[in-house]
C-alpha cells in the first residue's frame, strides 16, 4: 500500500513537470491551479490536521499578496526575497491573531475568523491610497527571476517558479505532518481534552501550526501577485475563503494532496462551467457540496483510497476521520 | 440634535429588522447547536414571495407579508425534514458545508428566476411618506417596522415565557437529553421552532426590501449580520438577540452617517472585540 502511494506521489510531481509538454498553452491556468493548491495545502494544515474551522483564511493570502505587490510597486521587484518577506509578514499576522482563533469552540472560531477576514478586507478597501482600493494595486513590476529569467507572456518562467516553490513547501509540510509534532496535532483534532491530560500544550501547538499555515497562505498570495503582476481586492474576499473550503473538501482534507486535486477540479470546472453561464456554475457548486456532505466527506482522494482498499481487501489505517 | 434622533430612529428600525431575521437562527444554534449559514436564504425567499405576490397577483402588502411568513416556514419544515435533520449529530464542518451549498443553490435559483437586479417594491400609500414630530422627520414605514418588531418581540416573549410550549423550548435549549427524558418531544419542539424561525426570517426579508433591498446575493451579504446578532446576543434567549440587533442597527446606521469613510470597519472591529471579551454573548445565560 505504502509503496503504491510513494509511486503515485512521484508520478504526481513528474506529471506537473511534464506540464511544459502536456499543456503548453495552458501554463498560466496551471500556475493558478498550483497556487490555489498551495493555499489549500495551507488550509489543510489548519483544518484537516489541526481541526480548526476557519472561514477567514483568505486574510493571510491577501496579506501576502499585498505585501509582495506593494514591495514590487515600490521598486523591490526581486521575486524570491519578495516572496520571503510576504511569507514572513503573513506569518507575523497569523502569529498575532492566533491567540484569538485558538481559543473557543468551533462556532466562536468560525465567527472570529470570518470577522478577521472581513476586517482586513474593509481595511484594504478603505486604505485606497495605499492598496488601490476597488481598482486594485497597479504598477506591480517584477524583475527577472534569479536576475536572468524574465516573466514571459506565455507563463513559462512563472510556471517553473511556482512549481519549484510549491514543491519545496510541500516537502516541508509533508515532513512536518509526519513528525511527532504532526501526530500531536491529529491527537488534538481527535480529542483536545485527552491531549491536554497527557501533558500536551494544546494552545501552543495550535498557535504554532496556525502561524505556519499563515506563512504558506502568504506565500501563495505572493505567488499570485508576482505571476499576474496585479493585486485585486478579491484576494481578501469572503468568497475566496469559502471557495478554499470547497476545494479542500472536494479533494479530501487531511491528506496533503487533497488541496491540489480539489484546486485542479474546482478551477477547471469553474473555467468550463462559468464560460457556459455563471449561474450554472454556482448552482452545481452548491449541489456538489450538498452531495459531498451527504455521501461522505473525504473527497476525491478519500474515495480513491477506498477503491484501492476494496480491491486489495486489506485493512488500511485511514487518517481522515 | 435632530440628526442624532433621526439616526437613532433609523438605527432602531433597522435593528428590529435584524432581530426578526436572526431570532430564528439564535434558536437553531441554541436548541440544536446547528450552524445554519443558509438562514439568510429563507429571508430572501420571503422577500421574493412578497414581491411576486404583490406585482403579479396584486395581493395587498399586508397579505403578502403573511404569505411570505408561511412560505418561508413551509420551506423551512420541508428542508428540515429532507436535509437538516440528518446533520444534527454531524460535525460543525459538515453543517457549514451543507448550508453553504444551500446558499449557493439558492442564489443560483434566484438569479435564474428573477435576474440579478434589485427588486422594486411599491409600498401602500398609508405606509409611505413622513411624519414630522417635534422637528424630527419620521419615516412612516420605519415607524411601521418598529411597531411590527415590538409587537412580535412581545408576542414571542409571552409565548416563550408564559406558555407550556415556551417552557418546552426553554427546557430543550437548556438540556435536550434531560428534556427528552422528561417526556418533551424535542424533535417536534425543534421542528416547530425552526418553522417559526424561518417564517420570521421570511417576514423580515419581505419587510426589509424597502430598507435593505433584495437581490440574489442577499443570503451572503447579510449572513454576517445574522451571525453577529447571534454571536453578540448569545443563543437561546430573546433578550440577548433583541438587544444585540438594536445595538447593531444603531451602530451601523450611526457609523455610516457620521464616519462614512470608515464604513463597516467599526462594526467588524466591535464584533471581534466583543467575541474576544465575551465569547458567550452579551446576555449570557446563567
């Protein structure tokens, strides 16, 4: 079982590298999917592993996006350092807000995160002189990557850049969730009271993963800014947080790859269906969500895993509850 | 001075609307611990029923309001039986997903049927116009809103605190298992309160067309306000949500009037601060 998954993992990343040959005309869309996948990975760490129900995760995505955008618009167009600064700023915001989010029940968390998300959205909206307000931030100009590779109109540089960043961050997250610390997070999701009883500092652990995930979200936002050279107010919108939840659930939460699969399905479906009719898209999105919760919530990856298990008739420890 | 009173008056009328629309949600959350993000969809349904009845069939305003109440209540019961009841024991995440899905479907259906534009509403002549009282202009329709809200809040309080059914509701909110053991049919109590809550949301939606407008994004636009009322007011009582809704209404109108450049920012900041200071709501139950 384990070796199957390892091969599947290798194949997954090889297919993405082969994207240059497989979908050369669709590289900008593919970059967007990867960025959404990274954002969903960040949300997976919060929701799938730590069990924190949030509807305001776009706040950190937006902070990263605006940080990178403002840096580039004011002359600091070097992409990699901009990316790092954006990640750090988002992590800082995540760290400052984490005490508010970590405490309380699902419902309070839901409302606090929603409130924080709306708060930042309004802030960006009102600080129009700095952020450009509803018109978006103009004048984002990126310097060539590593001083040599220009961001071209076909998105070749952008796709490679995004793919490398996402891969590196993915490896780190994979290492993290398989560490003892990652196990403690799953323990907290399953039963916080018992974890506390065996001496785990629950609040501290949750705050740490929340900060870490905020940094990932910030990097994802910065990547979007750098590859599209524009920041719109919608990076902070409630809709983005809600769509993020949908992506992760469609793909499968608590499985690391779920976010990427979900992002791909979601964005391609969006691309196809909303070109027919935007109303159509929203309707089917809603129906899909209802169907997913009625049938079982472990998403596409979970279903695939169940199929594999059925075929082999071997018990497997399924991590998603 | 006059403007201050005017803002207060508008804010209270607005708050009454918010109260009507969110009181059902506070009961749902308090009674069944069910996160119903689709509550606004019932309000929107009431609004559209009212508009259609008045414009296509010439039903008078008051009649249309009543029918809006019943339409939303019936829709609530049907959805409760079909979908919601399977989710009471499920996690909050499942409930959020289900009800967000419902919101998307509701928005799509409303757009498909009525288009994305704002729906116009012609008020009966008795309810339009202004009264001038000691130098303050009072909008007649807002007086009507305040009166309806006050009467309904009073009626709800009487039902909840003086009747056997109200006692059953309160017992179920306090401890559903013990209430069940005492012979109260909690699921039936819940269905009835859910229906009334949805009906009130529908009534609020119909009453609110004049003030809040009505378009397909209504459920998303106002869900934050409903959650705010419940979060600030606490769940399972009437006093809390009423107080919270009035406060919110006045704060929102005052904010928009005196500090338009800050807008909704103050409101969200207040919400976050209140939630941090009093996670159980303003009027916490003992």
